[in-house]
C-alpha cells in the first residue's frame, strides 16, 4: 500500500514539474521589453488591457486601455507634432507590441 501511495505522490510531483515548466515557458517565451522614448515607458499590455482595447467604442477609450497611466504623457508629447509623427508612433507601437501592423512603412 505504501508503494502505491509513493507512486501516486511521485506521479503528482512529476506532473507538477511539467505544469511548472509549461508555466515557465509561457512566462519567458516572446517576452516584449518596454517601449521607451522621451521619458515614457510603455510596458507590454496585459490580456485585460487588450480585451478593453478590442471592446473600446472610441479611439480614446482604446488608447486609454493600452497606454494606461501613460495616456496623458503620450498625448502631451505628440499633440503639437506633425500628424506623421503620431502615425509613425502608432505604427512602431503596434509593431513592437504585436509584431505587425500590415502597413509597416513609416511616413514622412
């Protein structure tokens, strides 16, 4: 009986190792470093942020979901810039955080 319990415990321990290694792999693969410029640091959005962005009814709501506490700083930086600078930022942000935007050419 003790041998059967021992095997069960060993089996569970082995399963835990597999689960932990899968979780570790999920945490470490495809890590995206922050996008940093002009004193602003944008971290990789969380699933919750991406869900809110996808469900946003307006551009502002979507940007607030993605940029979080950096929303005001980003707009303060870009509000007086030519529009192509804002478009270039959006292209680079999407490429950095999500890999591709479809149209990856910068303007200007």
